C-alpha cells in the first residue's frame, strides 16, 4: 500500500570518521600501531 510514510526512517548511509570521536591524546591511538587489524576487518567485512 502506497501513501505517506507513517514513521521516520534513519539515513540509509552515513559518514563516520573515528578521528572525530577519539581525542588526539587518547591511549588507543598509541595502542593502534601495535595491533594487527587484518583479522578484525575480515570478520566485519560482511557488515
């Protein structure tokens, strides 16, 4: 049935940059260079 949408729909696509959320002095930035994210990326690829 076509007609006006009854509920709000979120954006289908969005832009997200982790740099905008992680402060420059946050410890995770120092840890990041020692982590191999290859396995994590392959696990998250379907999403």
